[in-house]
């Protein structure tokens, strides 16, 4: 039987990657019944790092010992942004529904395209700006909550949506998108110096350290987990993180980034379907409408950001 080559089978493996990533919200919601969000974020990255350790540590040590201090600092900074991304997004799932949270955090390509020109001299087209405006309109629709939703009464991790403060949850999801944009942009710089495997292992490990340090310094008992918690955390690290994101990273080496970005718009759809099936969570009409507007705006912006510029041979991306 011939091996399946990723560049020859996008029609099979790309949907698998999107489905794997779409499971994250379900595993997180299940774990939030007994664990605080910051602990879930930390264990997601810790387990992902441990899974990669035996396959990556030798190559990572060989590469990182020769990199400039600036590159190493950027790797740590990228890990910090990834930690902030997961901490804010996972917390948002504790306060708003799956559709709103996942759609808002999926706006990352918008912020990447807005910030990139300051670092890489990328051009912004009129089509992109139109898509941006449409996406912003969708964000306002999704975030259209009632006065009752602004109730600041406490919430418990055991019942994530018992007293949801949807506005705050939506803002946290947007913050997650901003932090993810920083992670992507810094990663684009670092990937010019180190391979995908080393970068992935390094940034996951750095993210784990930052999240672990926060828990040890500012929380009590945040690292305690039970057997049932362990199941959800391992699944979270294994399926959406290692299988889903690893496949996406491989595709980025063989296909244009905009193609992958467009395909990732399937994540909110997959997450919402899974939330309906496994959580019985049916989104409200304004959330469905706003999400459709956001995704349409992102799609327009991504296609509008395409240009015919050739890659700069002076800044090649290091191969895997």
C-alpha cells in the first residue's frame, strides 16, 4: 500500500484537520465542568509539548544552540502570545456559546493582515478593507447582547453557561484572535531561522512555561486534576492540537497560506454542529446571522489580500 502524501491528498486530509480542530471547543467545555479555564489552557500545551518531546528534542537542541539571541527571544515572545491566546479564548468558552466564541476567535486572519504591513510591507487592497468592514459589522451583530447579559454576577466552572456574561465572553474571544495574530506574525519571523518541528516544539514548550508560571504564582490548586479531567485534557492536546494543527502546519508548507486560511473558516461550522450534537447548544438567530456576516467578511478579506508578489529570496522559510 502506497503512503499517502499530504501534497497529493488535500481533499482527504484537510477536512480531517478541520474536523480535528473543531473538536477543541467540545473537549474544553467538558473539562470546564470541573477545571478552571487557565488550567485547561496550561495542560493543553503541557501535554502537547510532552507528546512532541521524544520526536523533537534532539533536532530542537541542535538548531537552537546556533540561533541568534534575537531569534530565541522572538520564540519566547511567540510562546507568550500563544499562551495568552489560549488563556483568553478558553475562558471565553466559559462565558459565551461555542458559535460566538469560535467565530470571533477565527477573525485572526483579519488582524494578521492589518498588522503585517508594519512588519513585512504587505499591501492592503480595497477588497480587503471592504471585507474588514463587513467582518466588523458581523462582530457587532454577534455581540448584540441584552442588558440582562451584562449582569456581572459570578460564574462557576462547573456550569459554564449558568449566568453567562456574553459580552465579556465575546470580547475575550476577540482578544484571543488578537493574541493569535501576534503569535502568527512573530512565528513568521522565527520560521525564517528554524524548522517547523523545532518552532512548534519550542513555542508549545514556552507557552506551557508561561501558563504554568501564572498558575503557580497567582492561583491555588490550579494544577490538580482528576481521572476524568485527564481524559479530556489528553484528547484536547492530542486531537485538535497535535493532529489538527500539525496537519495544518504541514499543509502550509505545500499550499498557499490563503488557501489554508479560507479552509479554516470551516472550523466554526464544525464546532457549532458538534456543540448542537453533544452539548445541545443551539445558537440564537442573531448569532447565526452575525457569524455568517463575519465569515463572509473574512473570506472577502483573505481573497482581497492576495497579491502577485514573489517570495523574497533574502528571507526564505527554513524547511522542515
